[in-house]
């Protein structure tokens, strides 16, 4: 499945590249994208060998979801060979951790372009997903988003972000509000798709995960990074328009079109004031619903 055919990505599911049982199961849980990890989830002694695991797993997998690899960060000795070893026709994208500058992003993109050419792929065909997960990265998010790179979206890493700042990451997630807002603004400035929200580390706390995902959606995020299979259906549901949202959006658009035909550009519907911004928001909801429905059919 080519990247362009799956423009909407709600759920990115991480799994360590060197855990055969987890890798075997990860393609069966309904995630929009699977990320085989070479970074935090892989011990140093296993990092080099895990590159072959990435190729084997993605080559053997069907194409019901997108295939991403998370390389090691650019301040390590591993990142360049991670790219050279894993880029190939089995891959849809590369996740780049701890991105803190446009220069670093463009350096990685240059290495990926070289690897694409060597592998016989069209240069620029692979997606690049930078994770913003430090104070510096958050402050330079707009620079990264507007760097003129091929990236389609940003992602937020709350674990390393709170570690970097020695924040207490409590269930209310108040300490993440600033970073979420920065990434939303940066994405808009860069003309990117909505950013992807942080993982939740409490893997058996669906209530906390749901609240976190809903909070991310309120900040304009379009999906979430997942680290446990139970989080995938929650993510797909929360970041998809509900039947109630679709019905309301349809009613708004229909009523406004009727009013506009009579020369009016502001109306009331069910106690709500409706003008162009509300209509545009409703149209966006309907467009997202249509894309998801089209993908289900295909």
C-alpha cells in the first residue's frame, strides 16, 4: 500500500524490531501504520542485527498497514547505517527521533534520498516522521515544519520531553499543553497534516489513554503513537469522526448552503450560530469521514 493511498494515519503502533513474537502479531491488530523500532526498545548489543529483522518482517508482511522503521537518533553512531540497511521497497516511511533542528532533519532526509536511489526507489517516495521530544525541539518546531523538507506531519514524544524538563507527567497532562500547542501551530505554519500525539506509558489504563487521546484531538492532533495493541482501536475511534459529528456536520453544510442560496452567510441551527468558519470545520469533518470510508471499501 503506497503512502499516498493512506493519507489519513490515526494509529502508529510501535514494536521492537528484534522481538519475533511481537512483530508477528503487530500486523494483525488494525493499526494504520506499524513502526518497527531500532531505537529505545532495542538493546545496544542488538541494534545492528535488528536491521535485518526489519527487512525480514516487512518483506513477509502483507500491505494492510504502512511500514515504518524508527532509526536511532542522529547523535548516535547508528542512524546512518540504520537508513542504509533498512530502506527498500518493503518500507513506507522512516521515523526520526529527537529532531531538534531543520538542519538535522535535512541531513537525515539527504541520507534517505541517497538510500532510496541506491535501492532503486523514487527519491522522495518514503515518508519521514520527525518526533519532537525535547525542549529544544519544541521551541524549534516551526523551523522544522517549514524547512522545505518532504515531511507530511510531526509527532510528539511526551516521555523524553518530560524527562528532558524533569516534568511530572501526571494523568491530567497539564505539562504537555504547551508542547502540543507549539506542534499544532508549527504544523499549520508548515502546511502539514495534523501532528501525531504522544504515547501513553500506562499500557493497562484504557481510561487514561482515552483521556490523553481526546486531549490531543482537542489540540488539533490527528492520531496517536501506540505501544500496546489495546490502544490501537481506541486511537482509531477517537481520531475518526463519530456518527453524531458526521450527522451534525452534514446538517450544518446543508442548512448553510440553503441559506447562502438566498443571500445569507450566517444562520442559527439547533441553537448554534453558523457562519463560514463553522461551515469549513464541518466540511473538514465530512472530508475526513469520506476518506476513511473510501479506505474501508478499498
